[in-house]
C-alpha cells in the first residue's frame, strides 16, 4: 500500500488543478479527506495498538521458583483410631471406629503408589486391633508383593502381635516400630501403657527376638513426657540395638489431646524444650537416636486418616482434606500442610528397605 501512495497522490493533485474553479474547493476538501484516511488514521491505529499493555515474560528464575506438586514419598496411614491402650498424651485418639473396606484401602494405596509413594507406614490407634491383625497383614502383603514398594513399616504398641503373624506376613514387612516410653513398668502404667498382668517391657524383648528370627528391622519409638524425662534408657536401648530410636517431644494437638472436643488431656505430660534437650544430651552416646522436637514433628509428616484424608496440622489441630478416593492424590495433598523441607531436615528419608539395611540377622 505504501509503495503506491506517492503515485496515487500525484494523480489526485493533477486532477484537482485540471478542474474549473467552481469545483476546485470541493475537490480540495475530498483530497484532504483522502490524505487524512491514508496517512493519519493508520498511524493512529498503530499507535493505539502499541499502547496495549503486554504482560512481561516470566524470567528463568521465576519459572524455577514456581512450586512443584508435592510427591507423597513417605505416607503414614492411620487406618484405625481404635486402641487397647490409653496413653494420656495420644494425639490420634479413638474418635471413630471406622475402617475402610479392604478393597477400597487397596485402591487408595494404588493411587498413592502411582503418585510417587515409596514408603508406607501403617499406624493407628493400634493397627493390630482390627481383625486380629489380618486386615493389616493383607495390606502389608499387597504393598510389598503387588505394589512393590521399597519400604513397608508398622508402628504398634506390640501387645497384640503374635508369632503366627510373623510367619504369615513377616517376609513382606521391612520395619516394625514398637512404642516404648519407659523401661520402668510403673512409669508405663502411669502413662497409660499398662494392660493387666502383661508386662510391656518383657513383651518388647520377645518382639525383638521375633524380628530377628523373621528378618524384620526393629525400631523403637519413645514419647518423652513429664513421667520419663529424667530416665536414662541408654543401656536398655543399646542392648536391644534397634535400627532407629525415634525420640519425640510430647506434642499437643487441638481436638485430640487438648481442648474441649479432645478425648485426652495431655497438658500434664508436656515438657519444655530445655527439658527435652537435657534428655537428648543424656543419651548422646546412643548412635541410633533420632530426635524430633515439636517444631520438627508438627508439619513434617504426611498423615492419612481412616477415610484416607490428609490431615493438616499447621494450625495446631488436624484439619482434613477431601479423601484421595474422591478427588485423587494430587488434589487432596494440596491441603495437607506438608513441610517437605522439614521432612528432609529431620531425616525423614533414610535407608528404609530391609534389603538395603544389610543387617546381621
């Protein structure tokens, strides 16, 4: 268009001066309108186009800082809230008796595996209380034999485990963690781990032997609280020789062990940060000790409840997401409140497969 404009302009100008005077003014007006349309209006449109704001391109740094979807590498599935003990500081209490049908639980576990899960930990309540451990055994076998997860573990108080369970399912289990808060049976009774004539400490010794016989890595979990904070467990822990000794600072969770709707009143069990540090200092020679203060513990676990909902503890209580069975893992995990950096900082990812632990059975 712009190549033809000079020639067209010259033709228009010559035609104007060839007209009679009476028509000259009318032709000049038309020429002015043609010039305006040809030169000014297109320029105006182009200027307007240039004024339209354009969103800046994202920098490489901004693209790198964009949050990535959370991968459920290690998941704690509390499939039941029921328990045969009454630990005063329990932070996952028997508020329901619901347990998912076995096939629904398997479907959820498959979804987690497809989303990137490498380790599943079954907990409660007491996981061996439902169907005398058969439900748990079937889930353990499914996760190891069919899903082929690198690590399958259980946290239990140990009181309901029988040797037959190891015979049927021990080969599929990587780690068994037994909760033991004291090696003084009277202290265990004060805490709420007493069960009639059964001795919690003696049972611990038996379970350690079964783990060795059936090639299951043995672990101990202890909650440090007002009743055991002055105890020295060094000799007993060294004698049992667990692969890990997880030492937790007693934690308050609104609606579970503190507050109006809670089934426990754990305030009397709480210890200060300084007291917890003194306990750790007393046991510094125990090489397998893995400490977890309230700060490390609160948001660094991916917790699934009995409905397969992620529980968000960021506000000091357990706020549930929608179930992964209804909305999928990627959507539900957005509301988990999971602190992946703290998970890694506290040593959440470690050698957790018994084939890699190279233990002397």
